């Protein structure tokens, strides 16, 4: 016995469930026993009710129509209605399972197809009238609801609106042709294809042609509107022809933009490289960094040492991290603004700076990107804390401040000066630039300026914001140049000191006049003029006046800054008060540097009007980079020592020596080739004792080395702990090459041995 429609029958509560007239109740289910109704060719088991031709079905076909075929109820007048479930309305050839409602021809569906259309095929509810609708509309195919009249709509879920060839899963709203999507496609367009919510991925509102996508946006990120050839992400709103995600020819949003960025991945990989760089020994790695931005290029500076090589800096997000790649950028033709993918194979710490030492691959993916967007304003950051320097190392910085020292040598080919900012006091942050850049700007003590988009270099614990382009320095305002002092250096030599570097091209002997003396020669060295005079009368008062001078920026001397007085040279004797030991280069970070002074006489020596001057001997006219006043020591008894060092070194020293703290925590004393330490009379700058190491150091046009013997071999050693010392202790024959030697036995505050 065939069971048709499987309608239950029998008692249901207090009512009796009855089968159709053409059915009988068997075993609790209605079974087909016959067919009745008015019409031609009604075929089926159960009842076909209504007037029509060729109605075929099992269950109820209600209405007049021809060829209605179905299982369940076909209601209405139509031809050839075929279905399982309920087909309601008048139409021809309606076929379906579920409910097909409305009048149309050849409607086919499973579930409910509502509306009048021809050849409607669908599962779920297809609402609306159109031609050839499969699911809803014309030719609409889908599962779920397709609402509206259109052609060729295909979808799963709800497609609302009339369009041709619409294909989708989820809700496609609007009339368009060939729309394909999953989720919600709003608007009418042709060939819109999507998956998820929105055409293209996410919500795409508007009608476009050939829209393709998936997810919540095409790509990652927000792309609003339509661009050409774009691969991007986020909600793409708008429509055009051939849109993939949103816009004309757009995949995502924007023009030629790909993805949703790789900054997070690149930053994580850079952090991994920094974590792997733990010592000055190369450490093998295999870390790929995608999408990093070259923020600055460090060229090979003329005269730079081999320990100061070329390279470039990479960063991916504004808050870092960043790292220095010690590979010549010229090898790959790199410039700031290049976006690159690379694989690092070795890292190390170079003088405290984390660096990539070797690469196995590098590809440039784009150029001309905006590096300024990664720069951080650090006006209020205190770089006196080494942890802060580590945090910002190699990252791009912008700040403003005022130089509190003159530019001095900071390695061959470079000069630098410390700068005071809102967060960093004197000495905490240094600006380092090539000598060539300095010669374009001539900035120095007292100059205020802005420094933009420069990376933070480090030398051990010293933070050094570094620039290789004069254009990084701007808005500078320097003091009006003026004559500060005149100091007799010898019976026929006077040094004039200015607050700004003087333009040597305008200096002649006639630029300087001294009452009662004849000027025969003048040499220029930075902020100093060394003047050769006729013999001075010891202690006599002289007035010096300069004319026609200007600084390197072309600014003339202030009217009230062109004259000063001095007293004629007088010899000062300080027998036996000597510089006795210097440690300027240590193994690893130079944190335990010191200078020792010794009184080898039988009488107490006053330290009032005494200073130690540190000289950078990188050129023929070396400049002082630090002066330490010794007057706070009061005096030194016979055989007593005075120790100058950082606060940490002083605290650790247990000797009975008197002690003076020098500013800074490391790298206080320069490492030579050559440099010098000079003991002077503060008021006259007369040299009382000196040691010039790693060669002959000149200061203000005069050699400070004692005796003509070479001291090129006299050097401290960063591979072996030690110092340069007078051996025997305190002996001074005025010959640096004989009196001084390197020793591995350091004795700060004690006798050398």
C-alpha cells in the first residue's frame, strides 16, 4: 500500500482527523485510494481539486490548471504544476516541494515559492514574480529566501530584490543581474559575488558589477568606497562596475593597496631579533621580517673607522621596536621610505647597539612610503635612564632642545654635542652628526633647534640621536656671536675665545688689535683664535678688540661683544703635581674610567685655580670636550691622591684619596687616536702637566704632548683590563713616551706598580 503525504489520521484530542476524499485512514496514516476533480489528465494519488489539465500529484492540488504535479497541496489554477508540499496560485508547470504560491508557469521548488513566475525553482521561500526564477525571481536558484523579481538569481539564504543571475547564500537585497553572495548583499548590480555578510566581505552597500569577496570585508581593515584594482579590507561601501569588495575594479578598498598591513608581524619579528642579540658575538638566527619600513640610511661617512660601518634602520609600527641592519644599503640600492621583506641570519650587540649582522635575502616591495608617520615625539622623555635608551633604540624620533656644549669629536668623521630637552638634562642625550653635516650648519652651545625623524643610535649607555642629512635639523636659533675672554698662553701668545665658531675666511692679523702689542699672526680653531703677539709684560693690563668677524652662519659679532681685557703672561710653577694614572678604555662598557692626580712634593699643593681639561685630538686643532674644576678638593697633602671618576666608581673606591665626581656614567673619557688629559691653571689656561695618548694631540694650535717622542703606541686596551700609568709612580721627566706605560694592574687612589 502506498503512503502518500503521510498525513496522520484518527482521533486527535476530542476531534477526529479526517483524510481527503481520495484517501483512507490506514494504520493511523492517510493513504491514496483515488483521484477526483474537474480537469484533464490529473495524475496522482490523493486529491487534485480544481479545474485544470494534466494535474499530477499526491496530496491536494487546488485550483484550475493544467498538468499540475505535486506531492502535498497545489492550490490555484495553473498548468503543469508539479510539487511536493503546497503549490498555491495559478501557474503552469509549477514544480516543488513545499509551498509554491502565486501564478506562474513551470514553477519548480522545494519549500515555499511565492509569487507568479515561470520556471521557479527553489528550496525555501521564493517570493516575487519574474521569469525563470530559481528560488525567487527569474531564474533564481537558492536555499533560503529570495525575495523580489529578477532574472537568474541564485542564492542560499535570503536574496531580496529583483535581479538577473543573482547567486548567494545569506541575504542579497536589491535587484541586480548575476549577483552571487553569501550573507547580505544590498543593492542592485550585475554579477555581484560574495560570501559572508556584505558583497565582497562585510557589508557592501550599493550595486556593482562583478563584486567578489568574502568575510567581513574584502581584505583586512576599512575600505570605504570604490577604488581601482585595490585589495584591502573593511566595510566597502559603494558600487561600481567590476567591483570586488567595493568600487570599480576594487578588491577591498583603495587603489592598488594590498592586504590589511603586516606591521604586527614585522614588529614581532624585529622584537625577536633584538631579543636574540645578547652579546658582541654574532649569533646565528633565521628570522624572516615581512613588510618592514626603512626609516633611515646610514651611509659610509668619509674618514669613519671600520667600527662605524654603513647600514640602515627598519621599523614597522610607530611605537617600535626597531633595529639597525649593519649591511651597506648601497648593496641593495635602499633609501628611506622603502618597504622591504628580509631574512636575518646573524645578530649581535655592537658597542651596546642591537644589530642585524647578516642577511640571506632582501626584497623591496614598494618605495616612497611616508617614514614620518613612524616618528615619535620625545620632547619629554628622560634619556638619562639606560632602560629608556634601550626602549627607544634605533626608533625614529622627533624633538626640540638647546645644545649645552660645543660640537666635539665623537669618533672619526663625526662630531656631537649634548642637548637639553624638556625631559633630558645636560649629558643625557647627545646629537651626533657627520663632520660634513656640521660644516653645513655650524651649530654649537646655546643653539636651539628642532630635530625631525632621526633614529636613536647608542654607544654603550650614551643615547645619541643621529642624523646624516642637514635637512633633519631645522628652526635653529643661535646666540649672537661675541668675544668671551682673552687668555695668555705664553709670553707671545694669547687665545681669544668666542661663544660661536668664527668664519675663518674673514680672519686676518688686522682683525685683532691689542693695546701696546703687535699682532703678527692669527689662526682659527672652532670658537678660538690663537694670536701671536710681541713680547708681553708679565702682569701688565692689555685690551683686545676684534673687528670684521662673523660666525659660520654669517652673523656679525654683537656690538658689545667685540672687546675684553687680559693680563700679560706670568709663569706658574707647580712642582710635582702631576696626572698620574688614566683609565679611558675598559673591557666592555667604559663604566669604570678615572683620572688620578698625585702630589709628589714635600709640601701641600693648593687645588684652587686648577682644572683638568679633556681634549679631543681628532684634528690639527683639537677641542676641549670636558673641563673639571678641581678647587673643591681644597688641597693635596704630600703623597696624597685625587681621584676623578663617575659616581658609581667613586662609591666603589675604598682608598683614602680625595674624590671628585665627573658627569656621566660611562664613556666620559674619549678613547683616543689621539686624545689628551691636561692639568691647567684655570684662570690662565696655562698647561701644568699633560698626557697625550695614542699620538700627538694639539690644542688651540699647540701640541700638548710632553717631548717629541711618539706616543702612538701608548694606549689603553679594551681587551685587557688595565690603565696607562706613570711608572715608576709619580716620576715626571716631561717625556710622555718614557714616563707612561700600559699596565694591567689598576691602582686608582694608590701608588702605581
